[in-house]
């Protein structure tokens, strides 16, 4: 049974690491940039190990890193912005063409392009994003999921939610 707990912790560390990487990339920071801009508080090798899930962050250190990235700690933990999941889409599809024509959406479009590069999915017109991607966009826009989805609708950049 102890192995089951270890697997759960490892999986959680990997998930937190993926969110850490997404937020760092949203901020357009390399690992070296993080080390330099934090004045050495965060070494590039430690951040890389956290992002890969090879090292676990204590809660105080996670809070410090969230503050450094200027995101709520809940974003890094994968928490949602409310308790009601009934209206929450499990899948969001973005219209990349619409996003590319909206100056206020440049950061979201840049993040979408980074997902495309990471996945190797170059259809160019639409992009299906995952829950963690939506949370990262929320962080980028400093808004809740509900507000972010409404903003995407207002930009006519939301193809559908499922």
C-alpha cells in the first residue's frame, strides 16, 4: 500500500511540475532567467527538477514560487475557482484565427502557439486545450475560469466547450 501512496505523490508532483512549466513559459522565462531574476533564490536546476516532478516542493516553497510567478498558489496546485463542476467544460476549443486578430488576446494566442509546438499539432485553425491549459490562461488573464471563458466568447475565439 505504501507504493500506492508514493505513486500518487509522484503523479501529483508531475502535475504540479507541468503547471509550473506552463506558468514559467507564459512569463516567457527560461530556467536561467528564473535563477537570474530571483537573485539565485531559485536555481535553474532546482526549477527544472520541480517541473519534471523529480523533486517535491514544500508548501512554503511552493507559495514563494507562486509569489515569484505572481500567480495564486491554487493555480499551481490545480485547484478550481469554485466548487460547482456541473457547468465546467471538460474540453475547450479555441479559434486560433480569431485569436490572432485580437490585440488584447496576443498573450493567449502566444500561449496557444506554444501548446501547438509542444504537441506538434499544426492544423492552424483550431486548438483543443486541456483543463490545465485553461487554468494557465486564467492565470495569464488574472481571471477565473468563468471570466476567461466569457472573455474568449467575447473575442469570438471560443469554438465550443464540451
